C-alpha cells in the first residue's frame, strides 16, 4: 500500500510538474528550486585519479515526457551561458552524431543512459574545446506536442530523489565519479527566450517550433608533463652545450644536438644558432621544424602539426640551404618553406595543438 501510494504521488507530481513547466510554453520558468540538492552528492569538477584514464563516460538524463523517439547527441562548437543563451544567439553544433538514445512513453522512472566516452576523452585530451553537448530529437513536428521533456539541474525536489542530469565516469583503475552539470538550458528556434532557470529541458517540437537541450560539464584538458610546446628559442639554449640547464629530450636524437640536420652540412645545434636574418627560408623553417620535433619527442600531441611536419621533412630531404637561399621571393618552393614555418610556428607557440608550456 505504501509503495502504491508513493507511486501515485509521483504520478501526480509529474502531471503537476508538466503544468508548471509548460503552462507558459516558451516563457522562462518562474518557479524557484527548493534547494541545491544536486551539490550534496555530485562532484562539480572532474578530478582524475593519479595514473588513471577514462574507461567510459555516460550521460544520465531523467525523462519526464517521452514519445518513443530517438534523441541524438551532438558536440556544441561555440561557447554559451545558460543565463543568456537563446535560439537566436546560439552558436551552433557539429552535425556528426556522437551517440543516441530513445525515450519511452511511460511515466515510470525513466533514466536514459548514453555513452559519450569519445566526447569526454576529446575534452580531456584538449583535442576539442569543451562547449558542452546538444540533444536533438528526431521528429517531424507534425503533431501538436511532438517532444521529449527531461529534468534540468534546477529541478532539485528531494521528495522524488535526485533526477538532475549528470555524467557517470569510470576510470581505468575501477574508480568512478558522478559529475553534475555546471550549465543546462533548452533553446527554441527563432526566439530570444532564455530558459536557463527552467526546471525542464525540452527537445523536439512544441507549437511547431523546434527545441534543443544544451548541457555542459566542468571538464578541462588534463595537464601532462611534456604535454605542451616550447619554441626554438628555448630548445637551442637547453642542449648539452648550454647555456641553460640541459633538457634530456635532446637525447632522443641519435647524437643529441650534434645530430646532422638533413642536407644542411650542419648539426641541429648549429642550425638553431644560424641566423635566419636576410630571409633564407631554409633556416626559418628549420628553426620551427626542430622545435616541433623536440616538442613531439617531449610528449606534446603532434596531431595539429603532423601534416606540416611531414611536408617539411620531404623538403629537407630534397633541398640544401644554398639552393633555397638562391630562390626569389615569389618562388613556389620558397613559399612552401615559409608557409610550413608559419604552421609549425603556430604549433610551437601554442596557437594550435596542446598549448604552450608555462615555465
């Protein structure tokens, strides 16, 4: 009897909540949450155990209304704030589908769980910016109310238990954490309505206007020793010849800083100390190339610079400093040297790639 009564109360609460959430349609909710219940049991920022990596990450989101419809997860591609985001100022999302889940049409307890491990790992690696995720319901909008509704982080009614969205992360050492969202809202196409304080998140169609749910978590790239980049000015002074303290990354080369640099007739150390003043594109690129190579060897993610590095390697296996010095400014080959030096230079100073080291 007690169980039946509790369930009846839950159903009544659901219908009452629906009225409160949606009675004003696209107007911002004016209901004040009872407390900040989410903060009592969910972490607010991610701390990874020493030596561990992320084994899996699942978005958990509780369904209030569903219609047996697929909801796709997308990566958001520009910053947004839950207190100001609207359908008109939202910056957009990647059309690639990370994963999806299907809502049901039941009013019973309906936690949806969807694997977004690849997205979370990308955020942690710094390969992609963390601007959160977007939920897009696949529906035609032909019905008067073709949508799904979920609890938001503001819906903290303790009577029904915790039903706010969260991220469940399991680490390689077996530990796990439940990470609460630090921002959520839903946007309605073609409107300036902000729903950052709403108790619900909507996807699909209502009154012929499409809605998308937005959620983000406090996940920053994981700092790693050697996972950042340094410039040629650093590397040329930290060889076995000094004057700065020796960086043993040089030991990864066959003969350290005395290793011969391609067809130059000089060592890496000599090339770095050869001035590029006067415009010899060979040395302009060589300085950026050596720094990038040592950054790779020191553990910096090479992804953003790999293509430029490989193309530069081909050039250095083909041309000598003297050959490049004779080329005029409008030479196609010389321009290739300059272009690649710019790309590798951007990587070394942190404009692309994992970012510059803070020494």
